[in-house]
């Protein structure tokens, strides 16, 4: 079964317009940062074959997120997944996004929110439960399906858990997200133009043992440019589909 990333139940995430606007303001400020980023990986070794698990990179506008099968969630993150209000037996995938708190959580972000998003500030994690696998849609046209080893998936879960700010070992929910079952949680780290959601995504892929470098990553393209290419026409390959 497949599910659109931006649609959970009857709700639809409103992030794409925000992320496009944020990218329009941030792009001139980050300038040629892409020159510091590793080129697209062509000859590097990527996991694949029997015994591996899917790991999704979802991109729309400025923003990228990470998705894992619910069955692959382990460690303390598994307890969060079970306790998540949107969790249910049919949930196949959990998607995790990280971003600037005020802008990410604003129901109707205005110019003040937009300008504030380019200044250093606290971050949040958005958890999105899906009833199926992520697929591409107009507001998030790129979905890469990578392969990760069970050890890599466990390492990613441990790294994701460290992204949650906790009190007495428990994450702090901050409020509902923009779609049914989505929840915002307080996050560790500070969002700024040198450490964006895309830096965070690249760090997660690196934690999973994949040949991705977070050095100099600011934009979504600098993450996607390090992933195996999607075949022309959008056909699925061993690593991704579109």
C-alpha cells in the first residue's frame, strides 16, 4: 500500500508553500555553499539486496524529511512510536522532519515568521505516521527509496532519538501537526542557515551508515545530489523511486 507523504488521514500538510518561500529568501544568503558539498555519488558502495530495509528521503521545495518502516523502529524511539497518538496497527511508515520551531509550527506563517526563520532559533521534530509507503506528489515531487542494513536502521533510530529534547527521558510534545496524527515535539539543536533541515537529513543518512556527507549541506539539492540518481521517466531502481 502507498500513501502520499503530505496527507495523513483527511489532513494535508501545508509545509511545501512555506518551504518554497523560505528557500526563496534563504537561497541568496547561502550563495554558493553547494561548492563545499560532495558531488553526486556514482561509484560509492550503497547497501542493497536481501536483508536490507527501506529508508526514504522525501523532498519538497526547500525541505527534506526521513522515513522508516514502522517495523524497523527500535530502541527508545520504538516506545515513542507506540505512544504516538497517530500510531495504529495499520501504520506502515513513520516520517520525521526537523525544522525551525516558530516557522514550522505556524498555521499561517507571515512575513515575520519567514524572516525569523532565517535567524538562529530553537527547533522542533515533526512525526508523521503513514498508513503506507511514501510516494511522490506535486507538493513533494521527490521520494528516494534507499536501502539500509538492520544495523544502520538501528543506528539511525538512536540518532533520531537524540534529536528529541526530553524531560526525565520523555520527549516533550508541543502540539498537533498540520495533518491528522502528526505531532510536533521539542528538538535538540538550533536551526540556522548553516544548519538546516537538510543538514539534519544528511546527518541522519550518515548515521545510518550511508555514503552521504553533511559537510556544507544547506539546501535540499545538496542532499539529493549525493543520492543514487533516479532513472529517467521516474521508474524505480534499487535505491529510489519518483
